[in-house]
C-alpha cells in the first residue's frame, strides 16, 4: 500500500469521539458497579466508589423489584408507552400529511402548522398546575389522562417530522392513485402510510423514550391513585434522610432493559428515517 493510499487519522475527531464515548461509558460503568455493590461497600472515597464489587450478587435487583412492585409498574409503563406510540403514529402522521400537502398553497394550513409547532416552546412547568386541576375535574387523573396529555405534548415535534418527511414523497404517486379511482383516505393508508415507515420508527423511538423516562407527568396527574410507572416507582428509593443508591441503580438498570431492546429492534429504521428526512 502506497503512502497516498493510507488513510490519515483525524486526531481532533478521534479525541472528540473518545470524549463522547467516555460521557456514556463512565456513567454506565458506575450504574452497573453500584447496582451490584452492597451498601457496606459504599465509602466516601473515590476509589471505594469506583472499585468493583467484592462479590457479584443479584440481591439488590431482587429487592428493587419488590420495593417498586416491578411487574405491575412495568405493565403500567408498557401499556402507557405502547398506546401513546400507536396513537401518535396514527394521529400525528395524518395531521402531518394534511399539513405537509396543503401548507404550500393554503394560508389556513400554514397557520395550523405554525400553531401546532409553536407548542414546542411552551414549557410543562407553566401547564403543570392547570392540567392537574382540569384532569381531576374531568375524571382523567389516571393513566388514560396521562396518555391523552402525551399525545398532545408530542404532537408539535412529530408533526414537524412528518410534514418535513413528506417532501421526499412524490406527489405523482397520489395523483396516479386518484386516476385509478382511489379516494384520499385510501391513498393515504395504502400508499403514503407504508412509505413513511422509516419516519414511523423514528417517531416511535423518540416518543417511547420520552414517555418511558418521564416522571413529572405521571407524578402530577396520577399522584395518590396507587398507579405507578417505573420512573414514578423509583422515587421510593429517595427519602427525606437519604437515597439508597444500590437499590436505585439496580432499579434503573431493570427499567433500561425493555426500552434498550426496543431501540435495538428499531435502530435500522431510525437511521433510515433520519437520513431520508435530511435529504430533499
């Protein structure tokens, strides 16, 4: 191999990649190590915290599952996440399609687009107390009310993604289907919806991650109902006098597994959705 054929190492990029990897690998290492340690092994020294457990045991995981009522909390989290993702894909894709195809030549749809997307700039802290009062008065202080709020909260971002992705889909496909006698509804479900599969995966993982890890919405809406999601149940490890980090980190790792599996399954579609959405 000649010198010209050799690939030059871009050291600044390598340094940035190593630094980025460290920000992910180090916290993950700490979470695993602390989850397997016993409280007696936790010392105030740095070496005591960073050192490996003297004995690898699953006792913390078993106790964490008992304290959080793991299977019930897991079921609630899965139900809320799955229903929210399905509703977001169906409803937000339809709204994104209507806006994306009509925004260029309709002031009304242009206004609707700006109105919906502007929701990204409204912080949850402003809406928290009014929503808690309204959901309680409407009898929606439960998982059903949380799902409705999630569908509304993630509408701006998802509509932005769907309407932008439609730029890559030729209008000629819809025109050809109309020539064959298909209605707008039939054209959307048989042609447009399947074509947007990469964006569906992107929206699904973004929404699922946000819903799965959210604490504030279930805490505000479902507080006192006895219905806990996994993030909400993990608050049991935090008391007025301290935090049991060993059980907490064991619980965090248990909660990480389902969403990690979901991401691994969908990662190919996510990458395709991001790449295709970036090219006109």
